[in-house]
C-alpha cells in the first residue's frame, strides 16, 4: 500500500499527525487516545497497514 493512501485513510477516520520523529511519523486518534508510528517508506506492507489501523482503533483499509 502506498504511504500517501494510508495517511489519507487515517485522516478520513479522524486521526491526526502528532509529531514527526527521525524515521517515523507519530499519529493519534483523539477519540480513543491511541497512538502509533507510521514509517516513512513509499510502500508500506499490507500487514503493517492493518496493524497501524488496529492500533488506532479504526477500520482497516478496504483496498490493497
């Protein structure tokens, strides 16, 4: 999955960028208070994308 598509999915489900780290971006979901890191690779493994969504408590992306 393209990173930009994952970030768009996160934003559409109410997640916000918390801060930029050295190698990762930290995202959080304000309603649940959950947060997780998203690596800065152009392609993100589908299993990792699902894990990121589960960590934030949002629906998994429908298309891969």
